[in-house]
């Protein structure tokens, strides 16, 4: 929703992940893209993009178009809104947004030095609370494991906070070094540490646990296998074909945070 622009420039991304998305910069472009996608069989959209310096996705101008698209097509709509305010949360509801994917970060060093935000862990906690109380029907908290220069930081504290809201699903991601970013030479977290975080998540969360699409290619096969064998995940984004075959996984053409009651639309 910002083309290929991002004003925040987190050190682990620098806007590189925007290159894998369809760019739209006006509500009209969004509507045209969705109409073309609908004709190809698409039944849901994820609205994301670059953040402002305050860590917010500038989505307000697009919300009337989202409301129109929901009315015309009944799409499943998911949004990565960032640290939005209470008024924008209400606008998401009015537009008919179904799912909010919200990253929970409670480590001050990550917030300040890696994300470059003049925010605090309390800001993330407040937005999470508002989204849980007043936001769209489904809230899918996200936690990035090892984003503190490849080491564990506030992951366990984030999971404790998330557990207070009993979400239907929580997405865990794993830091991966990305070329042409300041963290390109940083090693990903130790795989044993990653498994420890998933074990803790299984202990404190009652909803589904999803391994998201962001994880290192370096040990993707090993990590996926370890988590499946230990029963620590309920969903797995973009699995390799070998993992699908070996574990008899059922594959859906949908984002990993789509609620189970809507998955039939994507199979």
C-alpha cells in the first residue's frame, strides 16, 4: 500500500520484503488489482507495506476502497497495521477488515536500535490491548524470534503478554539475515533456542501456533521437521515439497493467519 517505499527501514529488512508484494499507491489501483485477482480465483488479500517513522502503515486513505471490495466480493481481508491509534482501529472495523496481524516487540534495544522507533514496549502493549478489545474479529499476534542480533530477547515476555488475550492463533517468525541490509552478516538464532521459544509458546498459549514465512533457509528443513515432530506447531507457512510429502500435510493457498473456519475458501 506504499509501493516500494518504507520510511522506517528496520535494519533486518530495509524495505526489501516489499519487493515481493504487489505495489499499489492509490485506492483505485488497489481496487483494480483485487478485481483482476478475483477473476483468477483469489479470495483473500493481505494489506501491508512500508511503515512511517512512527511505525504505522498509512492505510486510512485505502479503507473506503476496502469497505467497497468487502461488499462486492466478500473477501477475507488481513492487515499489517503497525502501531496504529484507537481511531484507526475503529476505522478498520468499519471497513470490514477480518484479521489484524500485529507484531509484539517488548525489547527496548530492538525497538530503538534495530527498528529505529522512538517508542517503548508499553506502546506495543497498549496497541495490542486496543486491538484485542475494539479491533476486527480476529487478532493474530506475531513474534519474531532472534531479531535482537540473532539472540533471544523479549520473546518469552511477549508470549506471556499475548497469552493474556487468548488469541485464536499466534504466528512465530524467525530472524533471517537478508542481503543488502545492515544485518545481512548476522547469524540467525540457534535452532535449539528457537525450539525453546516454541515449547514455551505451546505451554502458555491455548490457540493455534503457526510458523510464519520468515525463517532462515539455512535450517528451514531441520527446523520445520523438529517442530512438526515435537507437535509444537499447528500451521506451517510455505513448506518445502519434501516436508509436505514426509508429514502428509494438507496445503492451503492462504496466509497462515486465516481462521480455520475460512480455510475452505483456499483449498
